[in-house]
C-alpha cells in the first residue's frame, strides 16, 4: 500500500516538473498585445490609420499582437472610455490612443497606467494640465498641428490681401489638435492682414462642416476663404461654396490629405491641405510602445513628445 502511494506521488511530481518547461516556453514565446484605440472610423483618416497599423502588425507578426478599435463618431467620448476599460480587463500590454477629448480621457488613462498598461498618445495630444494633475507622463507621438496648419494658411495667404474676410471651421473645440490647427491658421492670417470673421466648430464632420460653412457664407457674402481643421469639414465647405454659387470666389483649405479631397485639389475646388501621414501615425505610436516594452521603460520615464512629419499638399 505504501509502495503504491509512493509511486502515485512520484508520478504526480514528475507531471508537475514536466509542466514547467512548457509553461516557461509559453512565457518566452508570449508576444505583447497592443491595443490601438482611435476616434471615428467613419472618418477616412482613421480608416487609413487602422489599415496602416494592421499592415505593420502583419509584417511584424512575430513581434506583437494588435487589437484595433474605434468609435462611431468624433464626439462619442463615453464609448472610447469604455473601450479603454475593456482593454484593461483584457490585460493588454500597451494602449496607443487617439483621444476624442484631450481632458476627458485622462482619468481612464490613469486607470490603465495604474494597472500596469503602457499608454502612448497619438493624433490629438492629451491636455498637459490634466496629465500633470494626475501625475502622468504620456508621450505624444505625432506632428506639430500648429506648424502644419500654418503651412496650409501661408499657402492660402498668397492669394489673399489685407482686409480680406475668412472663416475658420474648427474641429471638436475641446481637443488640442483642433485648437492648435486653428492657432496655425490664425497665425498665417494675421501675417497677411486677413480678417478672421468667425471660428466655429464643425465637429470634424462633413455634414456639420457644411452647415457651419453655409451659415458663414450667408452672414459674410464677401468672404474670401474657409480654413477647415480637417478634410471632412473641407468637403462640407466645398459643397456649401458650390451651393452658394461662389466656387470662383471662396477658397477652401483643409488638413489630413484624405483620398476624398484629391479630385478637389486637382480641380482647384480645394486649394491645399496638410499630410500628416495617417497610415504611419499609429505605426509611430506602436513602435514607441514596443520599444518601451522591450526595454522595460516605466511610463514615468517615457519621452514627452516624439514629433513626426507634416507636409503641405497642393494641386
């Protein structure tokens, strides 16, 4: 009886020991899981961003796994917060985030960091004051939006003169990139002496941009240009200008260089836009996260800003 017990115990011990190499092998082979959390996937810019990220992961399939998520529209902040909370539950290693709101997303970013998730910020910078209040360092990997908008504004300025009236269609006004693009447009208009008669939010969306542009054109029939914080709003503005019968009178510029505006640039219905390389935006963020994970760099020691390229695009 004792011999039998000893035999059973020995077999059990051997089974446990045999399991260890297998477990260690799994740990060694485990790839980091990176979540890409974007804004509205109805926006071609974020569709392109997602495609770029997926292509990168496919080319580096041995290095990491990718989960890509987005929200239904540009202002659905609550849904984006829920996505991040779900990614925390799913124990992702890193989150690469294009926040719908620069301040409202900071508390959930804090939740993620406290749970050991590395967070990298792309596209729209999280608010510095809100980050400081939470004691957070979150690297922003992306272009200087003010600089990019000024490139576009400067190009438009060549066709304006002092005293000309212009309007600015801003994105979601609580977002840093919307504020910075408006500031860049204003910098350029100030230098040429143009008069900004209004700054109104088109919420980054074509339909809302169309309504805002139409109202501005009615209020200021002698307007010479509409500067749009993204190409979706620019599409709406071009349609508004056409409806008003002022295609030859009112210049339209945008930002993002989505495929939908290329025919408009070619035909002259849009004068210029800025390319911040949507397909690479997420990739830059993912690579920053992977490098930090590999080096085991803590969140608090990550760089504050990693500036990426933005270029003027014209006909």
